[in-house]
C-alpha cells in the first residue's frame, strides 16, 4: 500500500529534519551536514529514501546535487508536509536546525553553479 510506505518514510527523525529544513528552500548535502550535524553517508541514504518516496527532488550541478521539495506534491504528500510544518515549532531539534540554517550562506538553487551551490 502506497500510503503506508509514505508514512514509514515519515517515521524517521532524520528524514523529518531533512524535510523541515527543505521547507526553507533547496540545499546541498554539504548544507545538510552543517545544519543536521550528521555525516554525508547518513544524509545521502536518507535523501535517497525521500527521493524514492517522491518527497524530495534533486538537480545535479556539476558533481553536486541540490535537493528541494516538489513544487506540486500530491495531496497525501502535501498533507504530511503541512503537518510537519505545523508541528515543528514545538520541537527543540527543529528550532536548532533552523538557527544553524539561518547562519549559512546559501547559494543552492536549481540553476546555481556547483561552487555557488556548495558554500556552507
């Protein structure tokens, strides 16, 4: 069942943190490393799971991958992302991630160059 799989994807704290910071805009793996304070391998694994579930999209810029939320998610994905946004304010980990994100110099957009995209 597709909906059950989607909920299993949402059941991981690291994936929720990734989705929450992506609600602020596109990021590269190096940005996730700085914000989440997690190793590249762990982040890349979770991003692959999120991409497979259709919750995250990516654009390759040189050797870098820039990740972002789909512009028009289906109803189930939009509802889950909305619930994440609504509930994130009560969680300390999301606030700390947002503080670290605010300190980054972000140049990561789908049209950015690899060097501009990866400036933590």
